[in-house]
C-alpha cells in the first residue's frame, strides 16, 4: 500500500456522528427489535395504543378544515359530491385512519418476518402476474405507487419475489438512521436510492432492464404537471411520465393494501404502455392523470389507508377561484 492511499477519499473514515444521534438510532433499533419479537396480536395492540394520541390530535385540530392542509381539509376535498370517493366520509374514518398510521410503524418493525417461504401465505398475489408480464417485456418497469396501504412492505415483498427493484426514498437528516432503515429495507433483496438528483440513476437502471419504485402521489409548487387527484386538480410529480417517455418502460400503478394484521393484498390498478404520441406536454398530462386516477381508485377501495394529513392540495393553480364552500373546484 502506497502513501497516496491515505489521501484516497474512498479510504477515508466516515465522520463520527454525535453521541445523541447514535443514542437515538440505537434506541430506535432496540424498539424495532422489541416490536419484531412480540406476538402478532400484542404488537398490533400496541399499535392501537399508539393510535389514540394521533386520533385525539386530529379530532381536535382544525375540524372545520380551514387550513391549507391536514386531515379535515383533505377530507372536505376528497369526500364531496362529484369526487371518486363520494360525498359521505365513511363511518369511524378518523379512528380507522389513525390506527392505520400507527400500524404502519408496526408493519415496518415486523416486515422482516416476511420470508420467501411465507410471502404467498401472507400476501394475496393473484394480480402479480400482471407485474411479471410487464417486466418480461424487457424494457424495464416503473412501479408507481403512493402513500397508500403499506408501501414499505411492497418493496420488501418485491425483493422476496426476486424482482430486481430499486426504490426511491426520502432520506432523514441523521445518516446513522438512514443506514439502519436502508439495512432493513434491503434485507429482502431490493435496493434503495435517495431521491435527490436521482433521475440519471433511474434512467440507467431502466436501460439495464431493472424495475424502479416511485411514490407518485405527491407534488409541490415546483411540480411540472397539474392533474386531477381524487377529483381535484393537484400539482403532481412527473417522474413516472418522464421516465416512460424517455425509455418506453411500462408503468404499473400498484399498491399493497393491508387486509388484516400481517396480511396484505397486491393490487394492480393500471398498466400503462406506449403512451407517447409525440406531443410531450399532452403526453405528460395524460400519463400523470392516468396514474392519479388509478391511485384514486386505490384510495376508494381502502379510504383509511392513505396519508390524509398530507399537503396534497396545498399548492393551487395560478388564478384558481375557490367555490362557495371555500374549496378548490372539482376538476373537469
């Protein structure tokens, strides 16, 4: 080994995290282990307890839905005449949603208990052949999902099924926590990449005929497309449409929905192929609208299994005029 090796950044030791960060991550790892070894009924009973403060918080916060985001605002937009969900919010929706949020944490702590031996017992995979057929076309595959059902379990299950999947995730500010979460998510065989400046990596993966997983139900003020979501126009991430137009890889709009404790069902709502017409702007809108429509179908099937506290409708189109109820108008 030469002296120059000491200056190689690849050989440099990773900076040591602050003690409090290591303690937090160690505590988190211990909690994951503890929940993972509990009996199934007890782990989810603990989830029910965790749901109570969430339920109380949203039961008291902004019940008129006057803020630009949050549970009640999104419910006013999502549950109204003319929307895919209809005008009536389901009975006990707030509690069932609160429990779903808490159970997501339990699912994450216990997903290592899914194995190649029990995945078909734990997950209804009757629609998986649709994914296999799209992947078998040899162009790569874009799996577009959302904050619907149990998305962490969906990526983990894909690894168990042998699908060469790379999922995009939002990193936390704590590097040690990122490493812990990445280790848990990739232990079944999937790969994960941070979402910052990731487009070139995704293009390369699709060019190598791999599958990629994207959360497609978000959007912010800089999102390129405005498309109907739950019947209301919303700024929407354009990455799936961009990647499809650039590579020809089909888009499978999917979700893994929870049907019981540690039991799930894969849903394939749409498979989009050869959607390009040459009019880039029109194609982007058409593809994104189709993805949003499919994800809205997933929310309609399990209306408590979505991120109702999100900022999905916060950023509005320029010049939009609210209706008499103060809500954004329904999309045409």
